[in-house]
C-alpha cells in the first residue's frame, strides 16, 4: 500500500441547541468543499453566554482529509 498524507484543519461549529449539533455543523460544512474526509475530533467545547444564559454552543473540531498533490 502506498504511503498517504493527510491534512488536518481546525474548525469551530456553532449551534443554539447542543455541542453535538455544533460539531456536526462543522463537519458537514467542511464536507461541502473538501473531499475524502477521514476523521473528526472534538478538541474543545464552550458556550457563549448572554445575561447568564446559554446563547450558543461551540465545538472546536479537528478534521483530517487525504492530501492530494495537484500534479
């Protein structure tokens, strides 16, 4: 099997409902413009607050995809 190289990028997804939906939003959006997504890892979760209440869930996600040479 030939060697492969993967690129890793970091994204932040948001949702008004949950961290799971925030992470899913990040991965699905990445999938619209990147091919061959391989792994997604949630590295951080936080919340944006307003007046002491949760306004937004945020999930920081690392996504890897196969690196293709443009040659």
